[in-house]
C-alpha cells in the first residue's frame, strides 16, 4: 500500500519532542529531513520482510552454536538461500566475519518484528522484548518458514507510522552517538549500536518514493552514514 508521506516538518517536530523528553541532545538545525513534502511511502512486501526476519533469525542461531549444516538445511527447506547476502553466507557457512556485528542484528530483527506487528512497541529505552522469541520460527522443533508465516499472521504497521518511527530513529542515532562521544549516560538500557541496528531495519523496510529517492537498497546497501 503506497500512501502520501506525512508532513516531514510535523514528524520531525514530534521526533525532537521525544528527544527532549528523553533529555537527549538535539541535532543541528540543518539536520536533513528523511523525506520531502509530496513524497510517497510504502512498506516492503510482507513476505520480503518475513524472509529477512527468518534469515536474521538463522544467523543469530548460528551465532549461538547452530551447526552450519543445520542452518543450510533449514534455509534450503524454506527456499530462502537466495535471500542470504554474501557476508551472511560467509558467516553462516564458514564462520567468517565479525561475530559481534551479527549478534547485534538482534535489534534489527526486533525492529522488523515491530514493522510486522509481532511486537507492540519499539521503545528506545528498552531492550528487545524477551517474549519475541516465541513469535519467531521455531527451528529447533522443525517449524518451516511457511508454517511460521501461517502461525504469526503478520499485521503490518501503517506506512506513515513506520515512517515516523524511522524519522525518530534517524534523530536518535545522531543523539546516541553524541552521548557516547561525550561520555554521558544513556537514558535507558539501549546503546548506540542497538539504535543503529533498529534504524538500519527501518531504513530498509520503509520505502520512500519521490524525485530525490533512489530505488530501495539491498540489505547490505542501507546507508547509515548520515
């Protein structure tokens, strides 16, 4: 469902109000908006988001001891092998890459779960809901990807709500990095790495359409540099 994007200035004002509530530093006045007036927004197809959640779930299982052949078997049986990125493939099959960076994807997965309505909140002060694991594929008992999709019955967020949360995390990402640079205390139990991962997932899941937007990026192509 493609819808008109909400007023970017109004959304930004709400994001800044949330930063003030959390007593976080505010970005400079020239901090760019995520979209422009007149743009349109949509979410990636539900099946594509579900597949990304499943792949990240297998990667996390691999981080915590799942044998590579078991990971391969489940991905093959679920017809998801083609959706594994090259860096993910190297880690899944050979353990190559930054193990810690893959563990951090826990928060990206949490963010995508919120997009599909599998968790009710994405609070920047709270860690991943421990109950989320119940809503993920139960690989250890042989639940397939299709069985999982039938069990969860995803109810995606409205694109405008997801876009507003993306704008908030765009601002939060800047603020948390500033806090860490200054050695100041964080407002909750979530650090800058987690906020960055949540933003990564939202940047990927929310598709922006307009004259200044490129085609939606691949998972590894999401730009978090600004």
